C-alpha cells in the first residue's frame, strides 16, 4: 500500500488525537497545525454559505457562536 502525504498526515493526526483528554506537549504543535490545515482546506471549499444558512436557519446561531469562539481562540495565537 502506497501512502500519500495526505494519507500519512491523516494517520498521524488520528494517532495524536486518539486520546483527546491529553496531548503530550511535544506533540501539541503538530496536532494544532494539522487541525488548522484541515480548517484552512475546508474554508477554501466553502461555496454559497447564504444558501446553506437559508436551509439550516435553525442551527445558524450555534454555528455562528462556534465560529466566534474559534476566531477568538485563534486570534490569541500570534
């Protein structure tokens, strides 16, 4: 089985996050970078959020709250 860079990254990320309660300090940087990479790629694929919001308007306040919380945390990572 040939491992692509993306597949290898997924395997490492899964191993790092298996035990979500505690991540070793030396692995924390790698774990957050993988999560941020996933977020970046997902955000690049977002198309027509207005249409999504119309369809899922009941859940929209929770989604906005989550985005605001994430934004607040990320703004501290300078």
